[in-house]
């Protein structure tokens, strides 16, 4: 037996295994570094004023981002109002009636749409909404975000509806319930918690979006007078303060980053835990 | 039976509504193309194809006003491919670790942590890259690179901070989770009988991976890399904050550059007239580019099934 050859092969095997472990560590390290840094820098800058006050000129104390927090909530709320019904109905179509060429085309388009850069959706909404309206608005920002939510919500809805056992549909139909009521009241209800999880993940994604908001909802130093007005958001505010030469504004940016990361990660983690519980329960 | 007919009508109505909503997705994709073409017709007709190969970009109104997209196409390709070069080996390593090597109790949390990387918003990567990674590169990495590799054209010039290298490193971190989570699913789809056959012939784990698993997964892995590339091409905020936003076509990674997405984010809010049209046309180009790449990637990956991790870019 070729013992030297065997040793060499064992060594190569070990080396590759080591490299894979190292690669995994290399990916985990930046995450820990980024999160750690945000907690330290952001935590130091966070105060009650951050949540309660409006932005102030550099140098004045007690500035906050209350308007940006409300603005982000408004934008995400509008995105859900536009994107969720559309995505859920599209998902219903794909799952219940989508076994044809149209279904294939829609599925493909929704997958492709998931890859469209977010800044392109901003340009699109600018041309279609901001130009005719004549001003930036929360509606425009919400639409741009809704476009980014749409593929996720559609595909999640489809997958989860397909998991609903056919016996449920048959039972309802056998009782004389029309197909549309069966789908809405039986199938959709069964899948609702899972779809909610998909929506939460989509919300987590768009909450952190900046690029599509830059020229749709723009920014606002005070409160917006309605959803047809320019609206501040945490992400755009971070972008502007990150480029600021003033240290107190940079500190505000870190505080906003901390708030944003906490919200996004909590949404992500809770959605995933929810999924795991449900999967474990089904087994 | 009137009741039956009402039910039937409801069904048809419901089906019609669902079909309409679903078709909106297709319509939106088409309308994006039409709307962007419309909004960029001024430069489309003024420059034609010359826009794509034009090397000069001067948005100041007057005799010298000229628009060419080549520096931005160049910047986009350079940063994206550099990011790929950094991210692909690491991502495939992670995928192999999670799918082939790690015991069950390590597998799930590791995958989870890597996917959290995808959840961090882009603007926060920019913030972190600017205030934390930039000083580190300027003080430690850049001097070492220019000292040992300065004879290469890629490492010429004085490192200023906001440059191609910084943007690419952060981009690499951002596309890691995409490539690794798709690759992991691809590797999982490799039939176990193939693995067992290789091991039964006396292969070590690595020999099994190299000779059986990777060849089987080749087209799927290519798709995963293309998906990562698509993400890198369209990434906006972090790159805008780190790349310097100066149209240039240098080979050196120490030079500032501008990408297609970054120049839109940087100049669009203040743009007027023809510059608006030019920036929109760059957006149209970017849309077309990512569309082609995504279609290609989906075709390669699709037979493996549903892609994970589509939610996550921010």
C-alpha cells in the first residue's frame, strides 16, 4: 500500500477542511465587527431626545429623528398597503390557477423582478409618479418600496398555499362552498401565519432601503404635512449625516443605525423562529 | 338554481381578479423598460449607441456638456468582479462547510448567522465602511499592497481612502450571503448515493467533493455566482458612500471611481435637463444588464428548484 500517497491525501483533505472552516469564520467576523461597532457607537449617541425631537442644525444639542422614525413607519406602512394585497392575490393565482403558460411567465417575471436593483425602482417611480405629481412624496416612496416587496410576498404566498392539503379544499367544496370562498376562507386562512412570516421578512428588507427613497420620498427636516409631501426616513437621514463633517451629526447617524439594525434583525430573527416552530410542529 | 350561478359568477370574478393582480407583475417589468426609455429619450436620440462607449462625462451646461457612460460601466464591472473574486472562494467554502462538513448542531446556526449578513441594510455597510474599514485600509492594507505589489499597474498611485478597493471589499461582504446560501442549497440537491459511491471507493471527503459533488453542482454554482454578480452590479448605497464617485477609468484599485448605480444616487437628485436624461439612460442600461444576468442565472439554477435568500438586500 502506498502509505506516503495516503498521507498526502489525508493532509490535503485536512487542509481543505481547514480552509472551509476559515472561510466561514471570515464571513462571521465582519458581522460581529459591524454589529459590535454599531452597538458601541450608536449606544453612546442614543438618548430620549433621539426619539422625541426633530433634527436641529449642527452644534445645537438635543437633536433627534422623531420625524424620520415616523417617516420610515409611514413609508413601510404604505409599501405594505400597496404591495401585500397585490402580492397575496398574485400568489393565490400562481398556486390555485397557475399551472399554465401564464403562470410560468408570471413566476419567471417575479423571480427576475427580485433581482432588479432597488435604485432602478426609484427611477421608475420618479418617472411615473413624482414627475406627474410635481413633487416628492411618501406615496412615491411607498410605491418604490412596494415594488421591492412584491416578488417576496408573491412567491411566499404561492409556496405556502401549495402546502395546504388538498383534502381541506375538497372538504369545503363538498359542503357546497364556492371555490372563491374556499380559497379565501379555508386555504388562505390555513396558510395565513406563514404568509405573515413572508411579509415580515419583506418588511425587514424594505425598512433598510435607501436608494429607492433618494428621489421619491426625498427628505424633510420637519414633520411631513401628509403622505403627498416629502418625507424623512431613517435610512436617508443616515446617508446624509454620514457625509456630514460635524461629529454630533455623525453620532446621530450611528444612533439611527443602531435603531434600524435592531428593528431589522428583530424582524428577521422572529420571522425565522416562527418558521422553525411551525416546521417542527408539522413534523 | 340561481345560487349555483351566483357561486359560479363569484368564482370567475375571483379568478379574474387574481389573474389581473398576477399579471401586474409582468406589466410592471414592461412598464419599467418603457418609462425609463421615455425619460431618457433626449440622450438616446442625441448620442445613440455612442452613449455606451462615450468616455467623457461633463454635466455642466454649455459647449463642453457631454455624456458618456463608459466610465460608469467600467467602474461597475471592476468593483463587481473584484468583489466576486474576493467573495466566491469564501462563499463556496462556507457552502461546502455547511452542506458537507459541519455536524448538524453547527450547521443551522452558521447558516443563520451568514444570512443575517444579508439583513444588514446597505446604508449601514456604507457607514461602517467609511468610518471603520476605511482607516484600517489606509493605515495597514494599502501601504503593504503598494509596497509589495506596487510594481503592478493595479496598485499604482497614492491610496486616498475612498477608492475601488474599499468599495469592492464591502461589496464582497454584502454578496457573500447570496452566493453562499444559494450554493448551499445547490450542494444539498446533489444525490447522496453519489457521495456514498465515492466514499465507498476510498475517496477522502475532499476527493469526494472535488470529483463528485462539485462537478454535479457546476451549473447551479455558476448560477449562484451570477446571482451574486447581479446583486453587486445593482448595489447602490454602500458603493456610493465608499467609491469616491469620480468618473475615471484607471486600472489601479487605489483610484476613486463611479459605478452606474452610484452616479445615479449621487447626481440624480440635483440633476437638470439633459443630465436627468443621461442618468436615466444609465439606469436603463443597469436594468437591462441585471435583467439579462438574472434570466441567465435563473435558467442555470431553476432546475434545482426554489432559490433561498431572495429577501435580504437592503
